[in-house]
């Protein structure tokens, strides 16, 4: 058997018309346009087969049937309101949402697993909201308060922020199997690396800055050749290297599978060791919530 019962929104409109006496004011009360309110009432009247509202130039009143429906639905609306309030209590509070900004390599390779572990450890009581960019972007996100915690991969740690080292990340030089360096029996020199057009991230990325500082420490007068390409993501760089555009310096974690499959080759460079810290940042003096402590525990595992 079909039951033509007005929906919750229509019932709220009916009560608003009874309270205000006009469609216009009822529309304001329920947060809808006057046309939408009128359409709702017309649709309900068509479905029920009788009028709910008397419309006059001086205003609108409920018909006898409309008054009965409004009366019968009062407890239903009150219960629906209570349900809505109860559902809202399940939403995470602002203090239960941990805002994190992470640099690109960390976002691509580590964050998915960390989020899963964080949710498990927090029992679902906290959520993590993530933004991603290069290390310079992350630092500014923490400085201006947009992110509570920042995760960077540059070796240059800003002195104005509190910090903690998460882990040390090793970097390697990789080339396509068809690149001349892949067939070389001896190692590549630092000067050769600096003179090669590399595929790099943009200025401000931790990977690029690590290479620049390592070269400056090894041979201060060396200047990096203009890049063959500047790409925004690790996955794009990996693809460009595999296609033979040029070598790149990438985190061992991001290219280990490619090296195992043979789509990329690891090329050692004489006298050059590339590593950088993964560092967590937050504003000095900030009292971190319990969710942040749980997250830091996950990062160090």
C-alpha cells in the first residue's frame, strides 16, 4: 500500500507557514527560496489530493487538513531535530583534527601507511587533514598556522620552529638502462654529475637542496648544469628518467622497485654520499594535542 507522507523538509515548511503567515517569511525561516517552498507545498498537495495551505493576498494559513498534519508531525519533527543534534556529536571536534603539511616524497611514499597506522592507534577518534607541497611550502604552512605539524625532507631546518628528526632518508642517482652511465664499469665523478643535465624538482624541494648542499661540500666551486626538466612529482621524474630524458637524484625508497625490475639503474658517484633527515616541525611554544603525539609515535616506528 502506498503511503503519501510529506517528507521532513515539507513538514518544516508547513510549520513555518503556520508560524509566519506567509510563504516569503517561511522561506526565510527554513533557508530556502520562496519558489522552492511553494513548489514543495504544491507537490505535497498533488500527492495527497487535497490543499494544505489557504493562499490569500493578505497572507497564508493552513487548511484544516494542513493543521492536522502539522499537529500530528510535531513530535516527529522534534525527534528528527534531536537525531540531528545526536549525529553532530559524532563529528570530530576541531581539536580532534590534526592538520599536517608534508613535502612531496613524504606524501607520496610514506603518508598513506602512516595515516592507516594513525587511525588504528587513535581508535578512529581523530582525523588527519593533509596538504602537500615542497619543503618551503610546508615550512610556511606551519609558520602561518595553516598546518599544526609539518613534515619536510630538506637538510636545512628553520631555526624559528620546533623540530624533531623522524628518520634518515638515503638518496641515489638513477638513469635509464640505455643511458651511457648505466653501461659504465667505473663510477661517475662528482664533476660529471654536476655537468649533466638532470631531471629535478623545483627550487625549494628537499631533494634538490640536498644535492646542491652535498656538491657544495664536496667541491665548493662546482655549479649544477641547467636541468633537463623540472617536474613537480617524484612519479613524474621516475617516468622521465625511465624514458631516457636524463638522470635524477631520488629517494632510495621511491625507486627501489624500479631498480629491482630493471627499469632504472642505480649509478654510484665517487666520494658522494646523499642523505637527508625527514623532520617534523611545529611552532615553538605550541601545546600539541594528544593526536599529534600519537602521530609522532607512528612516524618513529
